[in-house]
C-alpha cells in the first residue's frame, strides 16, 4: 500500500471502488444535523412498520444530540420505544464505570445532554437505555437478540481507526477481530494521548480501561453510519475506505458490510498534504 498515494486521494474520488460509500456534507454543524436526521429517520421508518428501533450510538460526535432534542420537542419525534445502546464507557477500576458525574463519563454526558432534556412521555424508557456493563458484557448481545437485532450503528472514527473502543489489534486476523464481542479493553496509548490534548495534555486524567460494544455487534447492525467532523480524520477516513481491511484499522472492517457509509465534513474530504508544520 502506497500510504502517500492513499492520503492524496482527492475529494471527488473518495469511496470510488470501495464497498464503503462516502458522502460529503458542509461543516461540522451540517454534519451534526445530518446525523440527527439519519437517527430520527431510522426511528420513524421502524415506527411506520409497527416496530421499535434499536440503535448503537456514540459520544463522539456529540453535536447530534441537541438536534435530536429539538426534533422530539418541536417535530413530534417519539423515542419512547427506541433502544439506545451506548457504544462505550470509561472504567474507574475492575468492574466499575467511572461516576456519571465525571466530566469524562460518556453515559453521564448522554444523560445530561440528551435524555434529561426530553419530554418524559417521548424519552426512551429506562429499560431501553443500555450501557455496556463491565461485569456482565454479555447483556448487550442478549438485549440485541431480544429486540431482533440492531437497526443502525452510528459512530465516529478515532485517529487509529478505532470504532467505539475497539482498538487496533495488528496480530489478529480480520475474521478473528470481526467476532470480538462486548468486552473490557485497554484504551490504546495513542487514543489516551489524543484525548488528553483537550485536557492540557494531562494524560493521567484519561482512564486506561473501558468497556465497549464489540465489532461483532457493530458489524451485525443492518446499517453502519460513521461520521467524521475533524480535520485530522482526513487520513483515517482514507485508510478505512481505501486501505486494506485489517484489524490494524478497525474502521476498515466496514468494507465487509453491505450497507456502510462514512459521512464527512467538507474539510475532512480534502486530501492530506504531507509536510512539516
């Protein structure tokens, strides 16, 4: 693989020859609206069919939640029967989530920025708000099977290609990695360092372990939509779409899925210039 050639793929050729579609929207705000509309669309389509939607959702991106709140409040969107499976959560120690009140808690963020802002009669029922449990990770798979599968997985892409906290496993084959289920994982050093940039590089503040939904649950979704809204994602988007499918870049396994799409902000679609800055 010629990495420099990969990084130079122009905007107009993104997705060309790949099983992963690439759709370019405007800026980060346009992407957030697009993501919210896509989530609402799955919920509405399932409701029209007389069924309840089951979604895997991220914290990162995060801008979609304020738009979903508006759709519930102003447009009559009803999420009461929808299941939201949170992708991941940091751990404070063996078998223990970090506190929901911790500023780094993913479940705490979703509660404060989404669930708590919804009208009670249109908010997801408590039993339909699923967070992977480090002491009982198998409950995610059981919950999915009880609901007839995941209708859509929405997420982002980390700088090393991680989806949820499915970090790269260079020693694993693609079939092995694709069957990884919900589990406790070590957060990769590069992921911790990247997140620490927003905390004045206080690396020690970033937990070293997490619980995550697995590639098996993600790839088992009927559709996958990953969103890229940061300039640094130019490279990893190209790796995921045009590089080889490999456990070294978890997002590249989307190439195996029949309905996978990356939605990118316009600046992410621009090619990467290799230069010192």
